[in-house]
């Protein structure tokens, strides 16, 4: 196996292990066993687990951003609903890692991992503005959208432990919260009317 292929294989293996156990509990020995290679080979490509976790997270976040982009031919709110369902499914598939990343005081929460999470948040915000609008939101609407993204992260983390709804029901609830937060944001009436007209016309 070529070096770049071996490195990619170890990252993919790590993601598979992180889907089953919190990343902070995973050792190089665990990765070596899962990949059916020697511990020395893991260390050759990744001198420490922090580097492997960082690269695995970077790859996972890039894949998530690609997965969140919805078909452009759907109504705006349906596009957002589909993206929400895919986000929930992604979090579910990496449940231990997702909870560990968002839980305060986690041993895997570093400046680098926070930067990756912020990259996803910025990507989600850009997606909302591009597909749902407005392209140039007022400060109140922008604040509401950012707060809603944080609410989504927390709601999904709680859902992973409680499972009181289906993923689709949770997505519908989160979509209702978005509409309510934007309407209650104190945004200029003209901006809210434009948003309402845009969605009503589709």
C-alpha cells in the first residue's frame, strides 16, 4: 500500500473506531488492531493520537459539509429540512465523538478541533443564507441564525442520549424553532416580510 493510501486507511479506520468509542479513550494500539497493522506503523504516520484525531476530524467535517448541501430544486425550507436530517444522521453515526467534542472540558477539545467545528458552523450559516436567505441579513437576524445553529448542536446532543423523537421529527422541531427565532429576532419588518413573501411564493 502506498504511503498516502496507508495514511488515508488509518484515518478511515480511526473514524470507524470513533463511531463506537469516545476519541479520548482510543489509543494507537486500538487503531493498530482495527487496521490489522503494527503499532509501530501507526506511530510512523501519526506520532501521537492528537494528530490522528485532528486529521480524522478534519476529514469528517469536510465530508459533513458536502453532505449538507441539498438539491437546489427543492423549496428553501425543504432544502434546510433535508440538511437537518442529514446532520442528525451524521451525528448519530459518530455519536461518541460528537458528544465528546461538544461537551465542555473534553480532553479532545482543543483550539484545532474548535477551529474545525467553527468551520462547519460558518459553512452551515453560509448555506442557510444562500438557500433560505436573506443574503445580507440584518444584525438581529444574523444573531438569531447563529444562536439557532448552537441550539441545533445542543438539541442533537440531547437527542442522542434520549431518543424521544425520530430524526425527522427532530428536524421538523428544529425548523419550527428557526422560524420562531427569526420572527422574534426584532429584525426590520421589511426584512421579515421579504422572507415571508419569498417562501410563500415557492
